[in-house]
C-alpha cells in the first residue's frame, strides 16, 4: 500500500494528497506534518516504511469539505485519491487514483465557493522581448470553472495590474521560466495563489488548437480572437491545467468572451479601490456600491451584477438596452406586472449556472439535480412575468433585451420531463445513501427495494414463530451493521434453544444465534441492498449521460436567468432608492442635477435617518475643471466620488442617484484620493501619491474623468504647492480631461485666472462664533478659509492646545498680510517655462541667425537655472528680462 501511495505522491509532489482508506482520507509523512500545522490534524505513527516511521493523519470522508475549505482558504491545493477498484478483487491493495485536484482557482463544490462571487483561474504570459527594460505586452486568459465562463485579452504590461484588479483571480498561473522577477513580485501583490507552470505549456499554436477544440469551431475568427496570439499562449496553460485538475474534459465550457481594453471603461486599480466598488478601504465586503446594488434573488444574478459593475463598456448600446429593460420593469401599468412578480418567481430558482458545471464534471449531487428540475418547472411562470412587463401592459412590445431573455427561457422540455420521471421528490443528499431514484422509474430497482423494505414484516413474523416454537417469550430477532441479523436469547432461557440455532455472539446477559432460515434471508436482504445501491448509481450515471447533450442549452438558460435577476435587482434599487434614468449624449459633458453619493446616502438613512444633501456638477467643453476648496469634513471627497459613481452606474446600465443626469462619452475614471504607503516595496505615502498621479497624467484623455484629492500634501508646502499647480495645469492644458481637483492650497484658486476652462467652487460652511456647521453644499467661488482649527476642536483636541493653535494662526495670517513678497504661483511657473524655452532655442540651429540683441536676451535667460529658483527669484528674473527688452 505504501508503494502505491508513494507512486501517486510522486506524481503530485507539490500538492497535499488525500489518500482514501475506507471511511477516511489519510495523509502521510510531510503531508501529514503540513496538515497538522495548517488545520491541526492529530498526528499518529504506524509502523515503518523504508526504515522511516510512517507519520499519518486522517480526515473522515463525511467531513472532507470542511477541511478542504480551511486548506483552500490558506492557498493550498489538494489531490483527492479515491478507491476506484473493487475490494477483494485481485492481489495487493485496491486500485486507487487521483480523480481531481482541488485548487483555489478550480473550485466547483458549492460548500467551498462564495455564492456571490466566482473563483477565477487566470493565466498570464509576457511576450518575449529583445531588451529586459523594453515595454512589453501580456496575454491573459481566465476561466470560471463553476460557471463555464472563458475569457481572453491582451494588454500592455503597465495595464496588467488594472486587469488583475478587475478579475480578482483566486489562482494565477504564470510562466516560471519567462516571467521576470519584477513582474513576479507585482503578481504576488494580487492576493491570489500563484502557481508556476513550465514554459512549454504556454504555446500559442497549442492554445489556438485547444480553444478551437473546446469551442467546437474550426477558427476563432467568429469570436474576433484570431489575432490574439499571446492570449492563445495563456489559454494553452489555462485549459491544460483546468483539465488536469478535473481529470476530464470541460464539456460545459463553450462560451468565449474576448475583452479588449479599448472596449471597456478604464478603471485602474486605484479607482477600484478608492471608489469602494466591491470592497471597502478596510477590505470588507460592506458597505460598498456592490453591497448596495446586490438585492439579487440568486447567486448567479449576483455574480452577473458584479461583472457588469467591474466591466462597464464604453459603447453605450449595452447600457441603453439595460436602461430600456429597467424602465420596462418599473412601469406600474397594473399591480401584477413589473419587477416584483418577477423577483418572486426568481426566488424559487436554484443556481443553474453552477449545477450545469457540476453536471458536466459529473460532480453533481442528487439534491442539486432536484433543484434544476424545480427550476425548469418554474420557467413558465417566469416567462409569463417577463411577457407581462411591457411598457403599456398590452400594446407595446418588450424591449430588445427582454425579448432575447424571454426567448432563452424555453429549453428542451425533455430535460425537465426526464428529471421529473427519474428523481425522487426529495432525494437523499448523497448518492451512496440511496433513495435518489423515484419509485416506479425502474422495475428492477423497485424489486430490490421491496426486498429490503419488507425486512421488518419478515422479522416480526419470524420472531413470532420462533417464540411459539421454542417457548421463549422474550426472544428477539434483530439486526446491526457489525453482525447482521441474529436471534437474541437471555442467559436464563439458553437451555430452551433448539439444536438448529448456531451461536453468533456471547454477551454478558444474553446469547445471539443464527438459524439457516435467518441466514438465507440475510444473504438475500443484504445482497438486495447492495445491488439496490449499485442499481441507483448506474441509473444516476445514465441520467447524467442523458443531460450531456443539453449542457449548451442549460448554460444559455443560466445566463438568461442571471441577467434577468440582475435587471430586476437594478429595477428594485431604482424604485426603492429614488434613482432616475441617465441620458447619454454625444458631446462632452457631465450635467448632473442634485446628484447623491449612493452608499453614503443609504448609510445616513440607516444610521440616523438624516437626508443626504445633493449637489450639482456641470462640466462641458468650455468648463472642464472644478477647483474645489473648503474644510475637511465639508464633503469635497464625497462630492468627487459621487460624480464618479454616477458615471460608472450609468455605464453599467443602472439608473443613477440624481434628479437628472446627462453624460457625454467617457473612456476612463482615474482617481488619486487618500493617503497610503507600500512599505513592502519601500514606497512612501508621497511616492505612492506621485506614482498614481504620474499614471493619470500619462493616461487621461479629453474623455476621461479625473479625481484629484489634495495632491502634494505628502511633502513640504512649497514642493507640494508647485507640484499640485503643475499637475493641475497639465490636466487642464495637455490632457484636457474632466477634472475635479480638491485642494487646501489656496494659491491654486488663482488657476482659473490663467486657465479659462477651470472654475472655483467650495463646500459651504456656516459660522456662529467659534462654532461651524458643515452645509455640504457646493457653492461658486473659492473658500475663504480652511477651518482646520475648528475641525480639530470638533475632533476633541484639548482646549489649551486649540487656544495656542488659534493664536499661532492669527500671527501667521498677520505676517502674511504684511509680507511684501507674495507668491504668484502661476506667474512663477510661466517664468520658469520661458527660461527653459530660451535654453532650448540657443541650443538649436535657429540660434545661429539671431541679432546680437536677441542673442543677448536669450543668453540672459539661458544663464538662469529655473530648477534652483524660488518662485520669488523667478519673478525677479522675469522683471530683469522685461527691463532688458524695453531698453
């Protein structure tokens, strides 16, 4: 047996092997020690193997899922080795083999999966480059094994963190030989389990062939994936790994999603984090935008809604179709129509998506098939709910999206018919317990069951006859799993036992016997029970075989049900929270009237019942930047985030929290909000701030929305002010992005004077003596002061400290009012640009044809080093230059 185990273990050296022995899964040697450390299994020692004590630990078969869940949570993988041969047949140990490998990215068991999120397996490969420092491209492939969703994409290497933040993989496959150490370090920050694979598995030709075989097509052109050679390489490793872990082909994977960065609204990792779409900044699942939106009745609806939220498309067509569908579901034509009856019917559904995957992998349980059966029986009611939700109740047709979903709710009726005929009304949880196949479906099974079920009558009859024959009044005929059937006689009555009684067991107060008649019945009954269970297993396998041709139809049905559930949830949220339909226009604008932050509004209502104060946001081609000033806690960050969330909700197809909303084209949402550091990679708060800001100024376009919150505060005042001013100017002049720029640098309020598309606004405050009240209203013009001391007092700072701070503040303000060297940030910046330009002009061929006066002026400019000048010195140099030119 140990030879067999060691041979199997050699095939899975990096994986825990759970080796089936009877009613337990055993782990040996280093696996046992590891299991003891990770999940606290008790170690024992049994004999020796090759001179080494056999250290082992065991897990009951019935408790396997609980232990697997603990190991998967810690990023471990487990090979499940089952007994596949018959006990007692042939010499040596019973035949065993690994039937599947459970890894974090290939989970299919409902007990191990989150109901509302997929466990994605993602493979990434980097293209071969001539130079190590040359920018490269990456190929991506991903698979939700429990849903059958397969996807491909390619991106620039710098875009990879954004893709991984969207996908949130549970397990990440990478090329162990061709992935640079720097990229491996970046991948390790994803919180995914990293699994390295050999280079030969990342083969483009192999990937294209496997994709065609998986999708049952001759070419990938119909999926617009023919040219994605890097993604093909990633798909080769992905599909090979998934097939290896399941020990079979992936029959349910027949749908491919090709995602191109140009098709999606760009949401960098900082945006996904700062807007708290699926997780709070503390890493919790609530309160987030998704937790507010997700009132879906099924797990597959929740997973679809999550995908819509994290993968919004730039093309407005998809969003408009969803808006039309939500509008239809919101129409109150008659009380029996709309989203409420639909949601009532959806509540009766099982998770068809995951059940279909488990049918394909032959891992489905009887109760899950019963759930599929009951779901199919609800479909007529569901179709009626969808058909009744027309815009006028009768006259107008359903929107296009609802029409397609309505048509998809008609799978082959033979599926439901077969399930109804085959399965018991409430089958056993596990197939090995019996009671799964319906009575009357199979005559042979019914006969075997009758033999087992008639045991009680036979035993009572035998007991009565034996009492009469022997004269033993307390004689009993019984059964247990250890000794089978027996006749029990107390010690005081043993002398009356007939000669044909054969002793089976001696107890303290009784003797147990068997008779030829009872032995014959025992053989027949136990054989009938074993044959009955074997017959049920065979019939169940036949049922699974009959479902295999319908996997495509069941997958399409699952997608339709999930989309309906997500749309009904969006309709319910719009009605409950008072949201409105956004309007898309082709010209650039953000015209939001009385917009609200959806999560903050909901939390306010939940905790205090207070109303959220709405604000407008109006940006267009002539006004692209708002410079927002005002005190901390005044609502600057909340306003900025709510504008971004409204744009994102509209793009995903949801109604929005605003009185009205008109949006032009949007290609990205960039954010630089909050303070954070990355100590593991030796990056300070300010460095992280600059890295994120650099990504924004490099990536933002005129169709991007940019949120900049207090940029430059992580360094000295002058450094921070200079950087904030330069970044604001760059976003205004070069990127021309729609920008919300919150700052405490009052010098930046001068920006609109020299940048015509910028406007000053501030969050209002009401003062009453030393007290302030935050109005949370956005008002035109710059703020008059920061109110930092007042906020500190509200935070509970000691009175003496506040008094000292106020006195110091008054002294500093007085000093500033009387200073004669006031700084004009943007004039100083303009002077610096002139000096840089002069140096460039002198160095160019154009400088050879200048007059002496022109050359002298440029020489004066070139002699000044703008990088070492203070703003005051830069202004002085500008005045000297003006004097030279005038003379």
